[in-house]
C-alpha cells in the first residue's frame, strides 16, 4: 500500500511539472512571436 501511494505521488508530481513546463514553453514562444510580429510591422514602408 505504501508503494502504491509513493507511485501515485510521483505520478502526480510528474503530471503537474509537465503541465507547468508546457505552460512556460507556450508562454515563452508566444512572447517570441509577438516580438517577431512587432519587428515585421516596423519594417513596412508607408506609401501614399
């Protein structure tokens, strides 16, 4: 029974850390994409 509890706690820890790592990675990529869009927008010349 103790082994089962330890396994469940380890599984819970792995799931939580995986979700938080995915969130951090997604947030980091989102920031890089925003910076890229800002750079692309600044390079467009104004023509009238």
